[in-house]
């Protein structure tokens, strides 16, 4: 199995720790090394490091090489600019097309508690992919979440590696709360975690069928890469598109492997709180600093070594860095992106 790790995200909802120069996938947020290191280590029992590729903005290549010294340097695929997941995955597939192996596509910045369960699900998906399906892992929902897309399952396709696998009926965008509740109540819907498994030839055929213009551009990219020529000119003409909209929502041979593996996309400070939340009496999570909490419950405190003291606070997030301090209600953590947008609009690049 080949593995493509997508590491191009900006992680803006984890500002002020996650910055343009060092986004969340290059940070240690869970105590298991940086997010990208944890992602690679998670799959190493299944494949050789030589079969793992990282796709990221070229600016991140030196940092990735430093964090993953055993990875062959040529396995870092440098995107000239971000174009969303469909072009990113297509560019990665070009490096594996000669072998026509099964290819697993993984985001670099997710947390998975049950790593062995994750690997067993990948092995099940690999078997299904060899039958010509585009396969995705469906995350068993724990609540009616409005921040994720959903996958609706159809009839079962069979048992693979002790997993019941279903045909995927449709992919749905982020729902409102009543719709999300209905999804969860039926037991037929899963969160879309953006984890995909397919044979390279199956993917390339899907591009030709559902994204024909991009397929032609991908051919040109492949020719340029084989000739040792720069790809910037071709890449600049490619339209940004997600693999969900470009391929998965249109394809008819799509399968979903349901999993319950303690998945978390670490997409906000509130999500990081959930990763670390324990049964301690005050329910506070303290990372990277010392915290004195007087009548304080349900707080996430992420510091840079300075003592943080709080009095009479519930369900807050406090993130202290050298040049910025964030304080917000935990249930409004998704709105941190508004701060980043304000900084962009007001040309505060030194804080991005």
C-alpha cells in the first residue's frame, strides 16, 4: 500500500499557535510528536517509509524533511500553491501511477486514539479498493455535529477483514443541527473524515470521467515531471476543487468502511480540548505551562512557559504565545478564524 499524506492546510482555527510559517500539522498538539509525525508513524506498520509521500506547500518542505528524516527527500511532493484536495491527490497519484498500487490518502493533522483499529480498517478498505471501488472511511458520529460533512450508506457489500462495508449512497455537505440530529438518529450516516483508499488506476479513470479538464492537465503535469521541467505554469491554470465535489459525489462505485476509532480532526481549540479532556475533577486541560485555577472549570490553557492564573472562569480557552494572547469561550472556538480574517484585512502579516 502506498500512502499520500496531505499536509498543506493552514490550521487558522488554532491561531495564535498555528501560523502560516508553522501550521498545526507541524506542531505537537497531542503529546505524540507533531501531527505529521504521528500520521506517518500510524501507518508505518502497514507499509515501508519509501512508499509514503507527503504533499505540501513547497515552503514547508524543509520543515517536513527535518521532522521526518527517514523519509526520502524525493517523496516530499511540493505544490506551488494550494489547490484543494482533488489536484493535490492527483499530483500525488502521478508519483505512484507506474506501480498501480492501492493508495491511501490521509490528512496530516488528525488525531486517532485507536491506531490499531485504524490500521485494520485500512486493510479492509484495501481489499475493497482492489475490486475497483473508491473507498472512504466513515467515522461513527458521537453527536449531531454541524461542522462535518456526512456520508449516507446504502446496502452492505460484504465483510472485509472483519468489517462490514457498505456502498456509499451519497455525500452531504455540513448540515444544520436538526438535520444532523436526524442523521445520527438513523444510524445510517457517518462523518466524512477525508480519508480515502483506492487503486491509482481507479482514481485516474475517475478523474477522466468526472473531471476531464483536470485529467488533461494532470497528463501535462506528468509529462513535465518526467522531463524534469517545472510545473508552475501548468499548476497555475488548474482550478481549485475538492475531491468530494469533483469525484466522490458523482461516482457510482463508492464504498464506505464504518469505523469507531476515537477520531478527531483537531479543527479548533475546542476539538483539542476534547482530545485531552480527562476525568479530573476540575476538567481543565493545561498544556505547555503552569496553571493556577481558582474556581475554574472546563478550561483549555495552552501557554509558553509563563504562569497562567484564572479566577471564576468556566469553559474558556486561553492560548498564550510570545506575541499574541487568545481568550475565548470554548463553545465559540470556531470563530477564531474571524480573528485571522481581521488580521489579513488589516495587513497584520507579522501575526499570521
